[in-house]
């Protein structure tokens, strides 16, 4: 959702967009989507009625913009390509942050509940075309999945040391520590099993394809006639297709599980594929560990606002719920016979 509507435009933002991308903005409404604290996003309108997503990004790299530009050139459906400057650049830099402009595709997000079978088929078609895309020189420069996760493992171990025996006057830290202690043994087992799966998979590398890296329903926009757009490509990676398909096979979001009927519609669009259950379990486990460590850290960060910490605590509770990602990762390992109760 957008914040209070305003017809004003920050003079610097308007000047930068005009000089770099040749657009004359008449309004720019701040938008609250996304979890990147270094980014600002506006829905901007031009004099001729065009709507654009204008973004200032402080972290990461322009890889997501380069990927969408390349995929759009290759005719991949459901891609919103960024505008380019007169010299062909997908972004410019102002005051240490990247400025990008992308056409505004839709106001309707898949997580809003309006996703029908046709949307699920289109979602499958978008990922199938992405995975079949040619790895041009620019796409070949994407990060490559190597089935290592040292940084994630270190972060989880550090969070475990911090929260297992916490005696902190801060109520939010105490609250997240209580959740963590309840699941600490399972989290330790999960990390151990994921470490083992990573070592196994490094010994038998798979074909790498262009992957979105984070294609959950929060990054999917809906349009009429079953049309969809996949957005937020900042985590694009060359990886086995299971890296993306784990978001559909079982689902990842605790509050939006994928039903068998939805999964069937997706694969009508994606096409037949033989998935490796070990790779699915590995990627699911890595994602579970990354999410729980990151969100628990946000709750325990006294420098964050209370509203942010409350939201993060709710997400931690969801990750550890009966249908949460940690439980899904554990079940995937049980199905493989890799988890001993």
C-alpha cells in the first residue's frame, strides 16, 4: 500500500529522473513495500499519465536490473524491464545510491489473495522461460550456487550463542529468546543436516540456470486475463532450478501455503520436470536458517523501532509455527530419511 497521497515531488528526485531518464514527474508517492532499510521507493506519475516505480537503492548491486533487461530482450514473459539512460545504463548514482526507473506494472499483489489458476499457470510459464534463458555475458556474471552457506551457518551459530541463555532486560530480546530456546535443538540439527547435504551436493554438481532466487508470492504482481509479473530480482543467481521451484513444491511462506491444485496449475505452465529432492531439501533448509537467523536478529536489535521489532517477532513466530518454514525444512529431511527423531 502507498502512504498518504501527495502531488508534490522532491525537487532533487524530479531533477535526477529528468536529467537521467528524460521523464518529467508531476507526482511521486512513497511506497512502503520491501524490507531494505537502505532503499526508498516511489510510485511516480508523468505529465502524460505514465506510472513508474522510481527507486533509490543503497545496498546490493545493479544485478537485478541487468537481469530483467536481458530477460526482457530475450522475450521472457512477465518481466518489467528498467528504463535506460541515453547511454544505455540501467541505473545512475546519486549521493551514493543507485537511481532506477521501471514502469509500474500492477497494484495487485499475489499475496492479496486474488491469484487464480490462470495466474498460477502464467507464474509457471515465467519461471520456465527464465530457466531456459540464454546465459549471455552479463547473465554469466551472476553469482553461482556452490552449495556452501558459511555466512548463514556462522550467523545462526552466533544467534544461538546469544539467545540460548539470554538474560536481557529488553522485552523483545527476551521474547525472541524464548522462541529460539524452544526450537534450539531442532535448529542445531537442521544446520548439521544442511551442512551434510551441501557437502553431498558439491560432489555432484547440477546444471545451472538463471534463477530469480526469491520468487515467492510477495514478489509476484497480478494482472487481468491471468497475466503476472515477477519483480525484485536482486537475488538473481545461476543455480539448479530447485533453488526457485522450492517456493512452489510445498511452499515457503507460512501464511500462504501452496495447495496441490495450485501446484498442479503452476506445473501446467512450467512443464514436466524431474526434481531432485535432496536439492529441494538443501535449499529449503538454507532458506529456513537464513530467515530465522535474520529475523531473530532484527527482533533482538535494540536500535530498531518497536514497530519493526514487533513485525519481526511475528515473522519469527510464523517461521517456527506448525506450518512454518523451519518445520517444512525439517519435514523435507524426514522424507529423505535424513532426520532422526
